């Protein structure tokens, strides 16, 4: 039985005045007018507006009902159990000085079950079900840029600058108006400035440190999330420290005999120190199996920070993610479950900063995991400070997508720098014509771009790689060498150091580097097989270091003369 709460004095006067100003079918809760030990409920046909600091056990918004935070007053709703939205949750401040917050407190992450598609008491978070809608629209703020200033940024905003110095994978400095933006110069004489990003928003959905909640959308309606900060979300559970194999998020188990040879070194890791893992299906911004119900959804100018994973459009179609920022994320930031196709996805002008794996030495995490689906686009995106094993990366075309007809992305203008693994990691074996148009990778600890696995049909255009650790471009996958399949070709390549590495299958058709600008080449083909290369660049025999040669490599110089490399 719910307790009745009585107000007196000024509080009662304010509450009565607020209610008097509401239209029929509406109600208003000001301050602590609601019983903090009971759910805040909104019935069908009702619009309930809350204002000030309101504490409740949880909230239930029925289909046809609307729960609205007062657009003219800073308002915080504090709950310790589920907020379930079958109607509408509206957080739309009327001005930049008004702040709306939904805060989950006292969440016990150890009780999470995960995997269940309906709200359960143990898995505390924001659940959007049925035809429920989130209408969360903060005051517009640009997410990130490379100028260090924007007309939408306000004095007092939390603005940070990404690292760009060689060997720095984790230093994010406060950036103030008037500060310069550091830059580096590539081998093409172009200056590349580092990124500056703004974490402040006046609509906030958050847990608390060590007590993370989640946002789960399984709805037949499109969502509108604009300029929202999601913080301390995505619960994790400890994993027993027993020896096991780990292959990204695939199930654990022993490898079949000989499987190790099909993957690069450290792709599988045998470890006894896996400290924690995400709770299945409980992520900060998670569209879960919405199918076509999510078409038209917009996630724009949003920030996910201090969380486990970030943006997850899992088997949910037609979503646009634009100008979003993921910061201080454990596990893949932009990701969805393996082998579950997503359609008509756009990641545009999105960024990831400081993405880690737990523990850092285990797994092949990525800022952007380019999974399977149809008509998918990643454009003008950046990844900085990804930490993990050698092949953790800013952008990853993963092996689990191999040989699928829906494994094709439209990829344009990708930048990855200052990652402790690779900038871009490709591990594909298929007949699909993948076009990657514009890549910049610098100051990554291993390769700026690692291109594997055995044979594929990628086409790269305008690739600039410099200042990376073991190689700027480490090339392993040969041409598909198959009738009816387009050849692998690279157009407009700028690299300081090209490494032709081991090949796990042979190919008799040439990989062609056209209009290439290469400083030096190392040939280290340690595996059994070789292929054919045709490199159009101003190179001489003295520019090659040959440790193990198995391929036929012809260099065509700018004047038209050529030579065949011999071991």
C-alpha cells in the first residue's frame, strides 16, 4: 500500500499552482511531491510533468502516456529500480541553462542476469518496450572537431583534446578557448590536427560509479536521442581467473587442431587473467532486435562515457548515428553481436577515444567493429587510444564476417591514430568488392593498417600511413585470383614503411599498388606461400630489405622502367 505524502507551506503552494497550469489529462509533480518509496506511474492518455528533484522507486509509463521533465526548470529524476517506457519519455530543456537528468542509484551489478528481452527487477535500467519512444533532445552541442572551437560550445563545458604525439596512447588534456590544436605532417605534406571533443550535455542519463545501469530499446517506434550524455552505464560481471581461450566475444573453448595457423599471432590468447566481461544485452545505448521498428531513429550529438561498450544497433535497421562520441569505454565502442545482420546503418562523423579491454593484454577489441549487415556506411569517423592486444584496432573488419554476401561497408575518410595496436585491422577472405575510400593512420604502436587474412578483393583509395610502430602498411592478404571477382588494388598510397608479410594461401594474380609513394619496403614472407605484387612507385633495389621472399614482386618506376625483385 502506498503512503500518502502531504505538503505544506510554500511547497504546497508551488505544487497547486503548477497543477493548475496543466491541461486536462495532465498532472504535475514538483520537488518531493511523489512518494520516494513507490513507482512514478503514468497512465494511458495522461501527460505527467515532473519538476525539480524527484525521487521514486522506479517509473512506469503506460502506452499512450507521457512522462515529461519540466522544460523550463532543471529537473532530476532519481530512481533505484527500472524505468519502463511503453509510452513516451520526454526530456527536452527549453534552454541551455536547464539540465534534465535521469539517474539510477544503488544499482547492484552482481545481480544482473542479462539476455532477457523483457524488463526484470534485477537488471535495473531504462527499458523502452512495445511502441515506447524516447524523445530526448538536449541543447545542440557539436560533438568533436579538429579546430578546437565551435559556436555551440559554452564556457565551462568539459572539452578535451586527444593525444597525437608518438608513444602517447592515453593522455587527454583539458582544452580551453584559445588553446592551439597540435598537428602532425604526413609524407604527403598534409597537416593533420588532432581531435577536440566536448563531453557536456544538458540531458543526462546515468548510473553512478560502480553501480552501472543500462538503456535497452526493443520498440516498434523510432527513437530520437539528440545531444544526450550517457554515463556510468553497461554493467560488468567478474570472470573466474581460470585458463581459457578467448576469441573476442565468441564462446570459450579449445581450438581445433591447426586452427591457430589461420589467424595472426595473438589473435587467440590463452589467458588466466580475464577480469570482467559485459553483461549480455545490457549496454549504454542499445537497440535490440527492433528490426524495421527502429527505422528513422536518430542518435545525434550524443556522448557515452565511463561505460562498458557504447553504441549497439543490434539487428535494428535504419538508424543514423551522427556526431557521437564514445569516451573511456571498456570493450568495443561501436558494435553489435556477431552474425546478426543490421540494415541501413549510418555511422557518420562519430568518434571513439580511450577504448580498452579488460585486461588490456587480452582480445582484439576495436573502437568500430564493422559487423554484418546490408547497406552499411561508416563515414568521416575517428578512433584514438584503443588499448588491447597487438591487433586491437581503431577500425576492424572481423573474421566472423567472412564469406557473407552482406559483409560490405561503404567506408570513407577513416582516421585512426595513437592506438596501442593497429589503426585499421582487416581479416577478410571473401569475393565481395570492398571499397575503402580514404584512410589516415599514424602513431599506432603496431601497423597503421594491417590487411589480411589470406585472399580478398578490397579496393583502397587515398591511404596515408606514417609514424607507426612495426609497419605503416602490413600486407598479408593476396588477390582473390578468381574469375568474375574484381582484383585487389590500391590507388594513391602514401606510406613510409610497407611490410609484405606472411601469406597463408597462394595467388597467381597481382595485387597492384598504383600511384604509390613508398619510403621503404620490408619483405618478410615467412609462411609457406607467395603471390604476385606490382608496385608503381619511385623505388630502387636499395629501398628493399628482403628477409624471406616467396612472391614475385615487380616495381614499375615513374619513367616506365621496371625491375623484378630477387631475393
